[in-house]
C-alpha cells in the first residue's frame, strides 16, 4: 500500500518533532515503505492529504494529535468527493489522541508503527457540522458551550501537555465561564429548549484525552451520541467532572444521553465550540450536525 505520512511537528507541544526519528527507525525495521512530509503551518494537513491522494498514495497517515487527524480527514473527504477511495492511517503523537483511542490504536510509538504493518482496513462513520453556513467534517466529536470554551482557552496558550492540559483549562473556564446557555435543540426533528452547560455531539467515546463524555459511542454504528447537562451551577459542574473520566456521569439526573442522525442546535447569543479538540468557532449561532455512515476507510 503506497503510504504518505503527514506529520505535525508541533503536535503534543513539539512531541511530533521529537519522536520523528523513532517513527522512522521503527518503520524501517518493520519494512513498511512510506514517504513523509511535515506540516509547516496550521490548517495545512488537509491540503497535503488532497495532494497525496492526487499523487497516487492510497493510504494517508495522520501523525499528530486529533487536530492533525481532523485536517487529514477533511482532505480525504474532499478526495473522496472527487472519486478517490483513500485510506486513513493514524500515528497518535498529540495531546489528546481520542480518535486513536476509539480505533484501538496504541500511543506507544513502536506498537502504533507496527499497526501500520499488521492492521487491517475498516469502515467508519464521519460527522459533518455546518456552523452558520460553513461546513466541516469531524471524526470524533463536536462540543458546544462549556467544553467549547475549554478548547478556546487552550488555544490562548498551552503550558502543559496531555490530559493535564485539558484539565487545567477546565478549571480555568469553570471559574470564568458565561454559561448555562439558552439553546434550541432538535434531534431528528424533536425540538426542545433546555438551558445547557455543555453539549457534546460525538462519533467517538472520549474527548479531551481522558473524558468519557459519550462512553457508548461507536465509530461505525451509523449514529451520533448526544450528551448534555442541564444548566448546572459551578458546584454542579465540579460534582459532575470526576464522573466524566470513567463515564459514570451518564447516570446522573442532570445528564441526558441520547442518539440521533441529524441534530440542529441554535444558540441565539452565540457559543464557542470545538471540533475534534480544536477551535471550531468562538460565537456560533446555528449548528447543523449529521452523520455520514461508513464514509471513510481507516487502517486500524
């Protein structure tokens, strides 16, 4: 399989650059042929993925975190719309690595490289979110409100790495956030208006490198899992937070978990949102989210 690796050297606070020699050493020892290109600017991996497919590469590997994977997925979906059938590979060297978690790909570099040789293809669903008329694909999830604000906070300056980085921003946002938010939510046509602190629409089970917000979600079940909490106080969020690490929050009365294929969320005052752990918008008002069943092949 002709393979192009797109590596983000800045992933995981520079971890991508540090592990590049290790990746190359393991792939050489495993006998996995590949070509590699490094990103040099944000929002470049999607263009490099489109270019790789045009050059005849049949497998494009995102070596980075969830943001890098999201960009590569968007590039591969553009290539698919042009009639190609590329395969996505993942080398998780970022901070969250939630897509790799959902796919069962280990974060150990040697084991992840071996998966590129010993794995197999599988079809997964892809989400599509359109915010105020602007569409983008996602592989893992979209968060609106509290967790969107967490990612916006992260983007302002990351001094930690991994799960601790997300957890630190959670506490920062907890004490300065402007929620709950008034929303109108429609799930497969069923409309309601709850005051919401966070709402997550997910294809995968984990977010933020360690929060099992939608523990029952699966990448290939043809549905999106939706989890939201009523308008919680700061004390209510503090009580709920540790439960999100093992997924037990879904048993709390303040939490609703359901599934759907078409979701519309309207926030009159606007809300921050993330897509696969990266900033999607800082004040989005109308979100249309849908699932595209089995639209991408991944190597896992």
